[in-house]
């Protein structure tokens, strides 16, 4: 028997023994701590690997965050990729009161651009950190621009139907995707559903990227499971807001 076969047998026996004996259950009270340590270390490793990548804007490290500074990234991305001078499809997941949705609609004035916003408008569908289910509920914002459309409901209930309707054309169109879904489940679901329609040159913005157990975790799973390369192009507030260009 080769050394490799011996190692495989030992590994299989050990796994089966631990499964049958439930020995590791003694650590169950510490599962959340272990998960935090693992997820946060993954985020830290990723940030320090990419903190010196060439980007349009990167403020890492800064001791104080200013949420509205993300607009600087928006403006640079719009100018660099000429989103304000060509027809685009803008998809926003997590519209809330509609501030960023209106910003991009006002910035990208091409008459053939289209803007779609997805939100429950009834608050979070599950707990997110210190926020309870139902927190961050907003009335559906008023959209005066005929190019814009807001779609109410969970992404799991609304996105598939939208893609059945719009999907064939999406593949051919330049896309700007704003992920402000907060939750791991919602972010990963939206990204996985959009994967077949992504093309090189599309841009994805994450609004809470460095929330280690949610948007960052969804980003990590998405890029690893779908073998897609997303290159960082902007980061603000210590990667809290981060943008990527698709390099398929």
C-alpha cells in the first residue's frame, strides 16, 4: 500500500469516527466565535493581498469612515467607464430610499439607458448583525424618469421572472450592478442568477463589501464557485464600499 493510500485511509477513518462519536460537539458553544475568526481572517487576508492593486480610488487605511464619500467612487467609475455617455443597464439590489438609484439615473442621461431597482421595501427578510428582521423598511420611492422601474419583493421571488423577461437582451448590454443587499443570502442569490448575463467590462459595486460574513462572504463564494474574475477598481472607507470590473 502506498503512503498516499495509507493517508487516505487514516483520513476516512478519522472523519467517520468523529461523525459517529460526535466528539467535536464539545466545541459547539464556540461555533459563532470560530466562524467569526475564520470569516474575518479571510477578509483581512483578501484586503491585504489587494490593498496595493492599481485602482481609480483607494483610501485604505483611514481611521474614520464617511459614508457619502462613496459618491467619489461613483463619479470616477462613471467617468472612467463612460457610463454617462453610452446606453447602460443599471441593476440595483437594495434600493432603500432610492438615493444611489437616483444618483446613477441623474448621472447617466443617455435616453436608451435602463434602470431597475429590486427591494422588498418591507425591511430585511432576515436578521443582519444588530438589525432585526423588518428593519430598514422604506416606502417605495417615486421615480419620475420613464427609464426607471422598481420591483418589489425578495430577490428570490422577483429576479428569476425579470431575467426570463429581460435576460436575452442583458447579455448584449453594458451593465452596472449595485449590490446593496446587505445579506449574504440575498447577495449570493443575486450574483449567482446574474452570472450567465455578465460580460467582460461590466462593473459590480458592493455597498457593504467588508462586512465579513455577508457581502464579502458572498463575493468569495461567488468568485470561487463560478470561476469568475472580478478585479477591484475602487475602494472607500477601508473597503466598506468596493467596486469591481468583470474580467471573464
